[in-house]
C-alpha cells in the first residue's frame, strides 16, 4: 500500500512538472523582467536546495496610484482645504487595487503554471499575491536560477539576480520577491556602537538618577535645568524630556493616540530589561514594561527568556530594547505597539541556510496596512544601502509607505550610522566600481520622514563619535527624484548651491535629499541583558523624535484635530520653523567630511531637532479638523 501511494505521488509530481513547463512555454514568450547585480558584500557559495520553501510576494500594478498620491498630498499639506482629512482603509484599497484585467492575466499565468487557486492569498487591496513554493518550482515559474549568497558578516540568503515572466505580464507585475533584492532591514544596531558601560556609569553625575520631581517642569526653568540632568556621555529620558521640552506635558488621550515601533530579523523587546530601565530612569512608567503590546507578524521574535550565549554575542535585542525604552521613557502613558516581523513559517533550517531568508519588509508593510486602526506614528530603526535593492522593488515598497501616509500614519526611519558611507564601501554596484556616496533605503522614499542624529546640548551638533566611528547619515537618493515639497521652497536646491561644487559626481543632485529632521542619538543609556550599556546610533534618534511627535499628536487629538499624518509637506512648508537648526558637524564618511550642516535644511541634520512646545503650538494653530 505504501509503495502504491509513493508511485501515485511520483506520477502526480511528474504531471505537475509537465504542467509547469509545457503549456505556458508553448503559449507565450518569456523575457527578463528585472535584474540586479549582486552587491559587493555578497558572494555566491552554491546552488539553492530545490526543496527550500520560498514565500513569494507578487506585486501587481496598482490601478490608480497617481490618484492616491494626489489625495496623500492634499490631506498632508496645511494650505489645502482637505488638510488632515485622512483616507479610510476602504478608500485607499479602492485606489491601489489592481485592474480586473491585471488580476485575470496574472491568475491565468499562475493557474497555467500548475498553481492551484487555494495556494494563493492576498493583502486587503489585492495588489499583492502571496504563494509559497519550493525553489525548484519558483525557478521554473520565473525562468531563473536561485543560489545561496553569503554576506561578509556570515549571513546567508537565497536569491536570483535576474528573473523573467511572460512578456504580456511586464506591465501588470511590478516586482516579485524574494528574487534579486539583497536588502536586509537590519537594525542600525548592526552599526550601532556599544561602549564599555560601567566606565560611563561611574562618570555620570548623580543627577541623572534624580527623581522626576527634583527638576522644575515649567518651560521657563527648562533651560536652566538642562545642565543639571544632561550629560553628554550618559543620555537618559529625563535629559531628553527636559531638553526637548516634553517634561511638563501630561498626555491627555492615551489610547486614542498610539505609537508603534518595528522589530526585524530576530530582534525583540525584552520586558525584563525594559522594566529595569524604567525603574531606574522613569519609575512612574515601569508598569508599561508589562503592558505594551506586541504584534507578531509572520513568526516574528517575541522571546522573553534570557538570551543564549550566541544571542548575546550577536547583540540580540540591543536594537529592540533601545527603541522600546526610549519611546516609553519619553511618552508614557501613550500606548506602544511593537510590530515584530520574521520570515513566514514554515521554515526548514539546514547547514547552508540556518536562518530564514524570506523577505520580511513586504510582509511587515502588507500586515500593518491590513490593520483597521493604526498607530499615528511608527518608528523604524532599520535600513540598508539603497543599491542593495532593485529599483523596482524600492519603488513598490515606497508606494506602500504612501498608503500609510494617506491613512494618517507618520513613518519615521533612521538615516544611517556611517555618514555618507563606510570608507571601504563607497563604490557603485553596477560593475564599474565608481567612487560614490552611498544613499540609504528607505530614507530616499519621499513618503517617509528620515531622522538624523545629534549630540551635545549647548549647542547641539551633528553626531559623530571618534571612539567608534559612528556618524549620522545623510545624502541624496539615486532612485527617487526630489519631491515637490523639497522643490517648492528651494531649500534643497539652495543647499546644493551652497556646496559650491564640492562632492560633484559623488551624489545625485536631482535626488530626494535626506534626512528631514534630527534628534539626540549619541551615548544613550540602555538596559540590555540586565545591565547598563551605552549606545550610539540613528536607532536612538528615531524613537526619540517619534516619541516627541507622538506627544504633539496627543495634543492635537485632545483638541479635536487630526494627527499630523504624513509629515513632510507640513514640515517643508511651515513645520520647519518650530525645529532648532543644527549648523555644526557633518556626515563623516567615504574617507572625508561628507555633507556639512549649514543654516536651514542640510543633508545631515535636515531642519534640525524638535522643540516640543514650539512644534505643538504650531500644529495646534492649523485649521485642520478631524474627519467626521
């Protein structure tokens, strides 16, 4: 009987293979849809196992994205009558859903290739089709060859540098992943710098542990209090709240107002560490360590047990703890949700690929876009070099950020920790190895708000740590042109002119410039593995800026006004006036000083850092009203 079943299975497998190879090939012609050169830090180590399961995301052309973008800018621009009238889930879905013929043609292709309808799943707008298939079947479907690639740091993934589809589908499919994207949404903790902790603790003043009530909370006394609670080698929530002016503010509508953060690739937010941190640095918020929400997406990591020796060696949860501790330490009791995303199970590890190599970024974005009620701000400390991702993939992901903005969610992302690029890596990935600055992704996407880092307090300057080489990132995208909001007030053009030709040929003068804003990001005190650790990074500045702006949203919602939503049109038209300009320092990298901080917007600190009372007053002065 077992032999009979086995024989039938072989017959069915052979039939499936025939379906995959013959009818389609006889009916239509394939052509390469996308190709992307393997990034310099990766090298091929061997063929991918044919049985390895890949979770394909097939991104379909959206039917009315131009119309969605029009709505996005109208509801995000203070001078427009519709300012603040964010779109509903249903309205966004209607604008981005694929045309009927797109769905029909792609379905025909998949069914003709032997894929059953029951194997397919969709996001809410149906502009992404998800299907899980073994590598061997995907290779036939996409007329490609997958291999195992290893990064210099030892990570391995399965990718195919080029892939093909029938020619008649080229205008209906934008991207299919995982194929040729080598983007790893790694926390900036990969370049986040740890410093021997107890040397810093011993050097820190006793006032860093002062009770909240020991420092006057009124705006008039805030400046006088900063020297008492702020130490450049040991930055705490009390310092940040005092310096940026949030300390005297009590959230009025926690619950209605919410904030989120992202975790990727094995990062989690350890509740025990968060509890210790809050007991030390904001005792009244300590209960939040047990109550903040965790939304596990596609098998994301929510490990709350002690890290193993190998996890400790890898610095697991440094990023996740820093994000959660910083946000709660500033904006408690505003509810926090941690979106922790992993590869979609099932995953079968082996010696060649011990970790899940499926693409988690699309999974995260599609998952949060399916949520009925989103946090008004999401902080993300993850990114990679722009040239590690294919342009088609980058633009598809960017359109998902536009959907978040249209729904009223601000997405803040870290600008990077290597200035204009790590010195040894500042070369193009097109085979020419031309010297270049290295822009970051997703910072170049015009629908996100990029956050740089500062240090010191009187005055603030661009973050750069000679102890470890951390330098706040900035630059200009090679994939995304300069958006209208950066052109309308000419700040980016003026900045480029002020450079006087310096760095010509190393960056794209027509590209979207970043960061947009900045915040403190050096020598943050963090609890990790039960002990104090000091960290640098835009992974610190991004949750700091996010938490401050979340309190602005609280004030807006309490006043019956809508949340800020997609920040950049507001920021570049009027909001910049409430930020403190940074005029000293530069995006050190690529063997030089990098883009300098200058008066006004610049490509290392944006418009500067948020002064909460000023930002709140300006935001409250708008005529925006909540949509009924």
